[in-house]
C-alpha cells in the first residue's frame, strides 16, 4: 500500500472520531509514532485514534469497498450523468424482464387452452418471437431512454 492510501483512510478515521484535522503526514507506514497531524495542536486528541489505526491491507480493501459502494449509491439517486445512465439501464432491464414475463403468461395460457399436442404446437407457434438482444440494440434503447427525458429524476 502507498502512504497516500493510508493517509486518506487515516484522515477519514480521525474526522469520523471528531478530530477535525486539516491533514496528516505519515513518516513510516505502520508506525503510529511517526504520524503527525495538522494543525499540530490536535496531535494529543488524534494520537489514541492513530495508535488504534489498522494498517493492514485488508482494512484498506474494506475501506475502498465501502467508498465505492457509497459512490454507487450516490449515482443511483443523484441527477447526474452517471446516475441517469444507470437508471436508464435499470429501466430497460425492467422492461425486458416484463416482456419475458408477459410471454410466459401467454405461453401458459396457450398450454392450458390446448386440447392436443398438435393444437399446442400451433398455439405456441403463434406466440411472438423473443430474439436475443444485441449490444447495439441496448445502446440504442439507452440513448432513446435518455433522450426521452424520463430518467431525469
């Protein structure tokens, strides 16, 4: 791990603990005694949290995962470009699932109404085709959904 990664997590740890530092300097990674905070007047209140700081790669990985989750959640609710893109994708996925569900309901109705195997084959043959979707179709659908303005909120 680099000192930059530790510094970001340590800064956040101290701020979460109510020690409102401006910055932190790490002398030697993993050695709490070499960590200095700015302003220096907060060193005494920060030191117990620095001493308890987990310097492991696993802790950094957990922190990174939580940061990315928070960003992903923000993207789902913020009216920014990435969020709009994600909502458009979610809406298109929902629409596709609903199309498949409708087809299954129709299929079940045709099976229930059939009186012979030949009748079943004829009835199922009348159901609409459900071809695979291509990435080009998905891109077009997403562009259309975004252009429609329905994913603004």
